[in-house]
């Protein structure tokens, strides 16, 4: 049976213990696991022994105590479990298989979504099978000997909004024409026989940060997602706050207060007028044709290369992106009062060398007199959407309390 490793790992308590061990990247002592899991010493001891025997958990040195015997530290073996992430991006469909450390063990990019969602779902299911088969042929095995297909917890999908995460419905993303009220989790679940979860790309990206950063990203975290458009996501208490209808963080029409023209929405100088990649390419007369209307990272890389070469128009565009995002961030910091701001998304790595200085300058010119907020770039690159989608599934299985609320 596929996914049997998951069934072997079995009881809920084992996953609770796994998550408690995992939550400190440097290793956790048994007493820490008992405290975090809320389980009895006997239960933790029994489960830990079983996990050690099966190679899912390993010892990672000892912690010398002033009194008593030194405590053994436990670590989760990252390849003990896998999850698949699918990023439904207008420029392509990315599939990533990731391990418990949110490391990519295999990935694949399929052509962009079409106007036929059902055919696209069949392509995704076939693509996923192909990636798992390839990994198996390459000799990948879990510590307990499980094949990639047996070790896979399930599938997470990240999509641009609007969508309804609870119902697994892709409603009407402006960049995915033909995708209207598509019951994606149901379709992909039927095509693969696996559990499927859906969330917005912005929320998935923040979930990846929380999963990777563990306890270092507690408090209120604000995430800025830089892709074909920009979006935001917020987490508090280690949990992404998606809003009542998964619409939180739609910041494209936040007025920036910068000099600019009137937006289609009626307001002046909206954020999206500076940050929509299609508009940036249009204004700089980027010579690369837009296939199917959606810009790709190749377009953005070409624009940045021109900025690197000192060409005035492209340089002004990428700097302007940062300035506008900084103005929006200044507003968002006042609204959310975060302890940490993370900026990421598919195009941030490319844009940040030119965009970050202006962004920081604007974001920090705050008048609220609060201590300086830590602002940092994501540890993930352009595959953050697929990685984030996979961590949605990791969270479902290991630590449901971290899932978007
Ligand atoms: Zn607007």
C-alpha cells in the first residue's frame, strides 16, 4: 500500500514526539520532549526507543549537566518523512519533494497551467509519479528502508488567490484564466490517492519559514511575497492567520503615497502599479515576449541584468519596486506590529540587490517610535512556493497547531 510508512509510524503520539524532538534543530533531551509533548515519561521513552530502532530518530551527542548523568540529545533524521509540494504559478507548475528539514530532494517544473484544470491535474499527478519513480531508481530510501512513494506523507498545493483553503477550492486567480471554482484538493486527491491540502502561495511561503525556523520565528511574523505580484502573510504564535475567507494579505491596492497615476481601482499610486512584474517589463520595453501573458523568472533576470549594467529605465524600475514595497511595509508594520519581517517569494532573490536598500530606508522611516523591527530576506529561493506547499502537509501530519487558521 502506498504511504504505508506513514501508517507504520502510526499512532498520533509518535508524531507528537517526532515534532517535539524536531522543534530544536540542535537536538532535544528526553525531558524537553516530555515537556513539549505533554506525554508521560514512560510513553516518551517507549516511543523514542521505537523511533531510534527504526532509524527515524538518532542520538546527537550529550548535554553535560552540573548534577546527575549527562543527557542524551535526540534528533530527527530529516529523510524519515517526505512531502510533495506543488506550486501552481502562472509561469509554470513546480513540483518539489522535500524532507523534514524542508530540503528539496527532487524537483521538476511542468509547463504553465492551461485553461483546462482537469487536464492540468492529470499532468501534475503524472509528474509527481515520475519524480517519485526517478528518486527510487536513483536509490533514495528512508532510514527504515521505505521507498520515496512509501515515505510520502501527502501533497500540498500553493496557488495564487483567490481561493478557499478550507474547501480546497481555487476560485478565480486573475493569472489563471479557466481556473474558476476548481475543487482542486478533491481532483488531485482522486488522481493520486493521497491527502491534498491547498493554500495561497503567500501563506505557504510563510509556512515554510515557520517550519524551517521552528521556535526562532515565534511572536508576530510578517511575510512579504514577491512574485508576479506582491502579497503578504502574517503569523502569530507560530500559526499563519489566513483570515475568514483566505483573503488576508491582498496588499496590491494599498496606496503607497508615492507620486503616481490613478490605478484601475480608483485610488492613486497603488502598490501593484510599482510592483507588478508585467507592468515593470512593459514600461522598460523588455524585449522578451510574454508567453501566455505571464512573466517568468527569465524575464525578471533579464530586467535585473540591464539594471546591473546601469541602464537607467530598468534600474529605476527595480529600485522603484523596493521603494513602493518599503512604503507598504511601513504601513503594514504599524498595522501588525511584527517582531520579525521576512521578505521572499519567487522573484525576491533576483530583485533584492537593487530593491532592498530603498525598501529598508522607507520601511524604517517609521514615526511610531517603536524599537527597530528585524527585517530579513527569506532563506528560500525561487522554489519557495513548492517548498511551502510541502510544509503544509508536514504541518498537517506533525504539528497541526502550525497550520493556517
Ligand atoms: Zn489600485
